[in-house]
C-alpha cells in the first residue's frame, strides 16, 4: 500500500460534506441527514433489486413493485406467479423467491415490522450479510459495515491494496470497517456507494472531482485506475440446448412454469431441452413439424448458453399466452428466443404459407 496518511476524521468529514451536496436522488432514498422518513421496506426492496443490477435498470421495477405492493404486507399476500412475472427481466430469479419468503416472514413472524438490528435482519430468509448491513445502516442508523462493489473499489484505491480480487475482499471489508463511526451511519454508507458509482468509477475515475483525492494512496501512486487488482479470469463454460416456440391457431405462444428450484426457478418460460453438451438428445415437447429459426446466446453468471430455437404450430397442455404479453413477462433468455421466432417464424405460425 502506498504511504498516504489515513486521517479518518478528515476522510469522514469531507466525504459526508460532499454527500450533503451531491447525493443522488433515488426513489427509495431519504435526503441526506433525514433519517426520520427512511422506510425499511423501501430500503430492503431496493437493496435486493440492486444486487447485480444497475440503478437505471432497477428503478422502473422498484416503482412498479411499490405501486402494486406499497407495504411489506401487501407483497407478502401477493401470489407467487404475479411477483415472479413482475420480476421478469431483473435476472437472478432466486432473489424474487427470497423476496417473497422474507416479506412473508416479516408479515407473519414480526407483525409486518422489519427487525431493526443487523442480527435480526440477518435471521430473515434470503437476507445475507450485505443486505442486513445495508438495511440496518440506512433504515435504522446502525453503524454497520456496508460493502458492495462500489465500496470495494473505493477502499482498494484509497488504500492502494495490492492483493487482487477476490482474495482481497476480507481486507477491503476490514478497511471499510475502520472508517465507520456512530455519526450518520446511513449517510456514510450511501456516500461511499455514491462516490464509487459517480466519481470513483471502474474506468476513467473522475479524480479531479473526488473529495478524497488528498487522502487517496492510489492517486498518490499515479495510477488509481489500476485498482482494484483482479485475478486472471478463467474461461466461462458454455452450455447448449434447444428452446421450443409453439404457436396455436390463435397465434398464442405456449409457455411452461419452470420448477421452483434451479435456474430461473418458478418463472414462466419456453419449453426447452436440458442445457448441457451440444450432442445431447433433444425431445420436442409436442409432435409437430418443427423448423429451426436460428440460435441465440445468453450469458449467465457462471456459464454462457447457446440455444437453438425451433418453432412449430402445435397444440397441447401449455400456458397459451399472446406473444406481446410473453415478451413483456419472460426472463431475458426466453425473450431473445421468442423474439427470434416471432421475427422469423411466420411459416411456423401459419404452416400453409409458402
């Protein structure tokens, strides 16, 4: 680490002052210094949505959820299928199942009131260390250590941490903990997040606008963008499969409900083969004159998927849905497959053509 004095009181004072002047206006956030109107439900909902998702992408989903289910009790009473459909497009669908489980636990076991301590929040289903710390700090003004990717990047640069990620995560968390105080813990957590999101960016950080420039060991070393160091990436495995797009005589598309457990669990989707080797046998979900429409690719966290899209006119015990509705409600990977079939599948939808 570069040799830059770590004046913690000065770092806290200058960053909180910067936050007072430059805090982002977000629909789930109270104004800096105003802890009285912080709603734990809104904080919790936003933090779950923002995991692995950007603010611009999550914001319309947050507004939709809040309009349909304005309290945790309303969300707890919602049918699973409605919540899963409203979540479609946000990705990481286990979060939607955990969202419902947590809302129901708060409603049934806590009288609709979120626990106000980090330990109490951590005991809720689907709430991990980061979310518990974030809600405790932001909603309840507890001095919790809230460390997301933005905060890790700020710590890595501020202290010029030479250990690469992911091994450096415990070190970065300890460094973040060293800056926590009882004064304004919610604002402090959000100030660090905002700094990382708007100034201490992954690429081309705006160091000339950074309130911590005089305290930053990475800047003093001449190359702050070098941090955080990352271990060499390994190739992401690739899987293969087939997606089947069935159209009935009304032009509706046949969907299925995926099993509750597993990838995209509980979501509506297209019928598919197993996802594995390109040589695995493929069994269509219904007898029909299947025609290939092309292929689509989709990247999940741990693997890349190539799907061959087959289309046909067929009947069967499916959830028959207008294509425009399906394109709005399906997870992204199935939207891609359906869009390909709709754009190029006229002969499948109308077998007499051509």
